[in-house]
C-alpha cells in the first residue's frame, strides 16, 4: 500500500474510485437515463492486482455514485477488461418476464486468457455467469483479451473484436453465445506502429460527409525503450468480417499526452462517448495520490472532421460547450483548482500555470506550428519511476495553419487540452506541491476563464 498523499490530489470532475487501485473503464453502457461505468479494480491495494469490476452510476457523466463491486474473480481467473451489450431483443434468451438482459463480455485471466460472459436482470447491479463460459477459448496466445461487442450492420447480429497479441481478431454471433471467427486485422507497419501487444480495441461507425466511416481504436504496449504506450486510431471500413484501413490511412494518436490509455466508448448513447484510463501503464502505480490510484478521463464526444491534413478524429468534453463559449476575459489569478480556459492565438503563443514555489506547466503552439505541453517543471514531487523523467514534454504538429484555439480543463492534478476543435488532444497528470496561482500568457494569445 502506498504512503499518504502529500496533499489531496483527487480531481473534482474526473472519476476516481473510493479508494484503492483502478485502471481501464469497462462495460460502458447507457440505459433508462443512467450511465454505467465499470472499471478494472483491485479492492485490496493501491497497486494493480487481482482484477474485479468496480461499478459506479451517473445521470450526467460527472457526478457519480459508487455501487458495490459487480464482478469478482472466479474459477476461470480474474476479471479483465470488457464491454456491455443491452440485449433488447433477448437473442441470448437470458431475459425473463419481459426484462431485457444486460450482457457483459470480459476476459478471464487464469491459466490463460479467454473470453467469458455474464448477464444481469437488475439493470447491471448483479450478474450471473453464463454456464457455458468461456464463450471463446484461448487459441494458443499469451495475450488474448479485452472483447468489445458491436452490432454488425452488414451480416446482422453482432461482432466481437478481441485483441490477440499484435493484432485484432473478429468473431460473429446471432445469439451472443456462440461465436465464429470471421477475420483478423493487422495493419501494415506503415499504417500503424508495430506494437508488442494490442489492448482494449474498439470499433465504431461514424457519419462523415453523408457516408459511414469506421474507426478502429487500440491501445498499444511497446516493450522496448523510447516509445511510450499510447492509444491510436485508424479510419476505414468494416466489411462485416473485419476492419480494412482506408487507402493511405496512417494511425494517429487519440491523445498526444502521456496519460490516456485503454479508452472505450459507450453502448446506447446517440453520440459516441469515449472514456479512458487517465494514467500511464509505465508508472501508474507510482503516482503520489495516497489512498486511491487511478482516474478516468473526462467523457469525450467524438466526431470526424475534415482538416487540411485529411479527416481526423476530433473530441470535446461532453456537455461543456457552453462553459467554454461563456468563459470570461481574465486577470491571470487562479482562485480555485478546477477551471476551464479558452485560449485563442495566432502564430506561437503559450500559457504557463504557476505557483509561488517555482512549479509550472506550460502549453501552447510553438514556432514550428506544433502543439505542446511541457510538465517538466510542474512539481518538485517526482513520480518514483524511471519512465517519469523521460515523459515530460509532449509535442505534435497541428493539422491546421493560422489562428488556433486551445480549450483546457484543469482539475487539481490533471490537465486536458483540446486544440483546433479537439483534433489534437493532450492529457497529462501533474502533482504540484501547492496549487497553481497564476496563468501567464506569452506571444499572441488571449485567455478566457471559467471556474468549474
Ligand atoms: C490495459 C489492460 C488490459 C487488461 C487489463 C488488466 O490496461 O492491460 O489489456 O484487460 O488492463 O487490468
């Protein structure tokens, strides 16, 4: 168990577990006016361990009520990441007395990794394991996990994408119980970095210019030095069996910061809403947060946007449009620890948040038209891991030229930045020993402010 936090780093808007360790979001679904969030949870320690599914519910994706643990390890192993499906037509046959079953699919991590299922008849509070588990046995792979089920508009029924070592595998089912393999997806190294392990894939259709474009997202582990683990996306098509990247498509970062991983999207919402684990697998267990470890990103609404560099995934924080529009010109004094900034600029410009103890974080656009976040002086506190000093400045080229807007949400110990309509996003954890007191701008940019 870690030592007490040097101060309270718990964010106000970002979901954190009541205590102990949390990683990936799991089983995200929306029904009857309630958003459900399950998550990888170790209830006995603040470091990763035997995985359970923790559970919380919310009406607005910002105020959460903690619920009892939903899934505990069983004879097939611990409960790794997975998804939820509301089986409204009761094709699985688990429904009773007109009540549609909620199904969850997850990886059992025991002697090997396999895919299992459980169903709930009380809206996701308690689950019964399927007697036929696993629904997918292991095909001889060490890494074979994180099932995500989606509707198959080509064949009808449902498809499941599973990460399988250095690629994804696809399966099809009409009853959600029997699954048949339909294909594999392993883009070329030119299209996507050749990662050591794929994790938490997700795939979804998006409307773009009157057509449907499919987006594949995947989180990638690189075992060698010099690459940080990150989450990528590719655009393409889904032919009913597998995902085919667009001609010339090259994977882009879903988020260019260091703390955004294992994201997944909601089942049952009109908009495509993404939540990720806002931490970095390289040093996640070493952050100085004390009684809890791990937080979720803000919920992000996704869309595809045409840019001078082609079509890109764009994101903005769910429900916060008006907050940014109504942000007020501001005198530079930060009174609270949770606030939004809208920064408008042209050419190079930056904003620094700083306290009276020499700690600061700087972000903006540089002379080369790159967006960046530099947290190298953000705190005297160091995360106790060799990866931390290597992960201080993140920087990526913009997809646009000319004027820019950066929307920022700062929440006690995390900074989320959305540049150019969220076509470039950055998430970074920060642990200033004392709250930042001022925002100082440089170059040609103006700051508007909203307390949150
Ligand atoms: C990603 C991941 C998943 C796995 C889970 C285990 O962070 O490694 O691949 O299911 O975490 O906690």
